[in-house]
């Protein structure tokens, strides 16, 4: 029997699953009705971004299992590579 994450990865080929990654930095900021969470993961130079309706406990120093895909965000006309988080769990 397949786990929910295996089904998700099979359905969406562009998704990547990383387990037990260490969160180096976790920043939360408000944007309208949403709280934008930005994570920096040890060994990665690209930020991982996801949205929540309310503030979340800090994940700094925690190990997380994370499912994400690569994307590009434009800020002031400059494009930045980011990882959009689909699913995140403390491991």
C-alpha cells in the first residue's frame, strides 16, 4: 500500500521529497490575510516558501520532511529561484 506522499509524488512528477533536513532560519511575515513562511535549509542556498492562515511555531533548528517544487518569484523586476513548499512535517 502506498503512503499519501508516494501517491502525491507519483501524481506530480515535478515534486521533490527531502527527509530530515535541518532548518537554519525560519522567518514569518504578514501579507494580507496570509502569513508567508520562509525557511532556509542547511546545505541549500535557495529559500523554501509556504503560506499559512496563522502564525506557526518556529522551525529553526528542527529537522523537517519537506515536499516542494522549484519556482521563480519576481521582486522589483528581478527574478529569484525559490522552492514552493507543498507539504512540511517535523520529523
